[in-house]
C-alpha cells in the first residue's frame, strides 16, 4: 500500500506550529535546485519580530548564525506584563517538539554504534510495549509512519482548550500534573484507540512515537533519554543553556513570561508548566544560541557519521513543500531547502531550521498570547524563514 498522509487535528504537543511547512496537501513536487542563500536581511528580520508582536504575541526573539557566528540577534515585545522590560535575545524558552531532533540524534548514534538497527521492530527491545510492537520499526517511530495512536488526542491527557471549562481545568490542575512515560504510552495503547493505519502504510504525527524512542534509549543504554542527550549532545557541544526539566515547572534563567490573554479575563501567566506530559516528545528548554549551534552541528556532520546522516534526512514526502525525516522536518523555501523542527507548547512557539550543509541557521521563539499561534503569526513565522535563508523578496528579485 502506498504511503498516505493521514490528516488529523494536532493537539498542542503535536507541533501544530510547523507553520504549514509540512501541511500542504497534494502531490509531491520537485525540490528547488540548491542555490547559495542570499544574505539574511537583518532589518526585515527585526520587522517580522515586530509583526509577531503586532499580531498579538507578547514576546519574540530570534537569531541567525552563519559559518558558526551569530550574524543577527533580535527581540520584540515585553518580557513581563507586570513589570515591562525588553525581551532578551539570549532568553530561555520551551522548545516543544524541537526536542524530537535531539532524541532522534541519540537513536541514530546508537544505530551507528551497532546497539540497535533502524529496521528492527521495537518489540525486539521493548516486548509488548504497544500492541503492534513486533510490526513497528525503530525507523517508523522516528518518522511518524508507525500508525501508533497519539496520546495527546486522549482527553484524559489534553482536553480541547477551545472548551472554556476544559481550559479552566488545565489552568487550575492539569498543567501541574506529573505524568510517567509508561502511563502515557499505556493511554495511547488503550483498547479503545485503534492504530491510525498498519505500520509503514501512512504518515501521522504522533507524540507517542517519541515516548517509545525515549523508552528505547533507556532500554538499550540503561540511562534515561535525558542523561543520554546530555552525555552525547549537550556537554560535547557545550550547550549550557539547554536542559530537560522533567517534572520541574520552572523556566530557568532570563526569559519572557508566557501569557494567556482572553476577552473579559485578566492576563493569565502560564509560564510555569509541568512538561512531563511532553517528555521526549517536547519537554526541553533551550535558547536561540544553543538551538542554532545544535542545528549547525547536526546538519554539519559533527554528531553523526555519513551513513546515519543520510538516514536523518531520508524523508517521507508530505506535499509540495514539506517532508519528515528522522526527527527533522524538511521545508522547501523559494531559494533552498532547510531542515529542522517546529515546536509548540501552551503559550510558546519555536522554529529551528538550517541549511543542509550546516552553514546557516535560524532559531525563533515567540509567545503568541493564546494557547496556539494565530494563522497570521504562522504566516509571519514562515516569512522569517524566507527572509533568513533567501533574503526576502528584494534579494530574490536581484
């Protein structure tokens, strides 16, 4: 059966923030010929951050790195509605599903070391972890072709935030709850949750896939995915402002507060959240500087050997403008193709992308002032990608 992309309503942790990069339906189109991207138009980048704030975001920040040097840093908005201060470009933020790129990198390193094989069934390492464990491969959980049900679609985990009563429950109790990986996988494997499709015959973004990847890392290494990410990526690259928070609700270091703004309500500060509900699918915290350095190292070949690097960017086509590799999204722009990931948690949105050769990277974070970004904010985020890598309309016309 040919691969089919199955559409579904992606919940908060399903990286709905992918700014339509991988959401275009229709037949796959040829990728653009790779050209040297135009220099980033720094004035336009700053204007786009301002547009995010004009469209309702309370804070926005970004960085462009080229050949290992930060060539632009910017910010807009306010770090706090209580005591307004400028947003620091070096501030920390929740990166959401960009976490998946770190997790996939560790799995690929383990494959390179011969400690697992990408085409092995996950049941070889985690017997009976889900009902189709003997049919779902390691590769399929990394590229979302497993068909495994996404636990975030279960209202026991995340209710629809468009329902005012459900939102109030999340604000008062839900955001403080601690979840275990095994509990969330068990919810995904509930008898009432049929797989979306037989393994390998479709594509659907499922956060459960990356909980399975986290459990796989722990089984193979004897250490948690957080320990392996720190040991293999964070410490070697000196990403000192990146961490796995676990059940801690704090956002450490300088940061912009995240808010929920609603008609007839006072602004609600939702910065503090227990991100164990996202775990290896989306719990990590970082900075723009650390994310651009990670993307540069990953795409520049510093973390994986040539064979695993090819696996990383072997993508399922998701329409004319997007694709999904192993923990990386592929986005086609007007002048080039970039790789990275979008991330979204309640009240925070992240983009982290770079050129395939590891020479230029963009990281952006903004707090949309709602649970999710608006369509207008997503459009502006896509414009930031175009400007960072293609120089904007003026550069393309030259």
